[in-house]
């Protein structure tokens, strides 16, 4: 098994669990990932470097591609890391017959849907940031590699994967780390993944997203962000419904959104 993004928050939490569950792990990050765990071969690699990625992927089986930039920034960095980087990983997997692949997409590929809309993995892209655009690209690239080269790729539109729900938006978007691991396990256990898009979310009472369209992946989340609601709303829900950060699912990523004046 290969994991990219080993030094990230999710990568660091996942590594020991992946080793325990699947055995030996090969992992990489562009940052210094620190010491390797027992059973792990860890390398420092820039995903934009096609030759290095080719060497990394050669001989791998299952791939969890979580490497890349996970926030909004300039196009140059996003292009190198998320667009070229993801192409390099998928293309190397094609060349070496590796897979299935689990790709960390993001809810920000659909962040400009409003919070009263209910979505599943068939929802078209409405990216809320260049970061979201890069994830939409990754999903399209996955669809292309599956249709053209018969690969198997699951794209996880991850919500807020974090130890705890911290703000009201997370009551809808939170995915606990154990549920993220359950989702990964369910994807790898599926008979055939083909091209599957799932929302990475726990069984939150207030969730906006469903995975009911993808019954071939037996994901059964166990956690629910609702336990954090009472503490968040001690003085009621004071959010302004027309604040773009509240109105749109992408929350803070839509910042900079400007509503055009209607022509008179
Ligand atoms: C993401 O895609 C980000 O990587 C993460 O940092 C969170 O901001 C998350 O989405 C979210 O929407 O809360």
C-alpha cells in the first residue's frame, strides 16, 4: 500500500492504522515526514516530479493519494501540487498497473451549493476556490483514467476530517478520523470501485451529503457531530443566514465571494 501526504494531519493519523490493518506501507510527503514507523518505508518526494513519483509508485498495490495542498493559495502552487501532482500519481499507477486508488478530493469541489441543498457524489462541480477547482480536476482525471484505462478510483469529497467538530458548520461537514478509516476500508473492500465519488462525512444529524447512490461501498459511519451542538449554541444560533460563509456549503473557502448587483 502506498500513501501520499504522509506528513499531513490525516496522513499522520492514518499511517499506524493502515500498517495495523494492511501490513507494510510505503509513504511519501514533500515535507520532512519525520521518522518512519515500523513496517513503513518513508520518502520525501515532490509529487510534481514525475520521475520521482514513477519510482515511488512502481511496485505498489493499493494507493491512497492524500498528498497535495489542502487550502486556498496561488494557482502556481496549486497547479504544481494538486494538478500536476495528481496527474503524476494516476499516470504512474496506470503505467505500473497499481491500484485501486483512493483520492482525497474535497467538499470544496462543490462548495458553492447552498447549505439547504442536499447532494450526493453525482452532484456536478461548483468549486468555491482554486483549491476546489484542483479537486474537481482530480475527479475528472479519475473519471478519465477509469473509463479509458479500466482503472479503479474512488474520489472522497472529504468534509471536515478532524478530531472534533469545532464550529457550527462542522455539525454538517465533520468526518471523524475513525469514520475516514472506515470509508477507506469500505472502498478497498468493494468488489469493484470503477469510478466512485463519495462524500467523506460522519453520520451527522445535520449532514448535507448522502452516499446512498454508492451502495457498492459498504461505508457505515459510526460518529455524529451532534454531541457538540449544545455547547456551540449556548446562546442560540447567531449566524446570519445570508452571510456567504454561512449560506454556502464551502464556508470560509467562499470568502471573497461578491454578489453582483442586479442590472436595473
Ligand atoms: C478541506 O478540503 C480542507 O483541506 C480542510 O482543511 C478543511 O478546511 C475542510 O476542507 C473543510 O471544509 O472543513
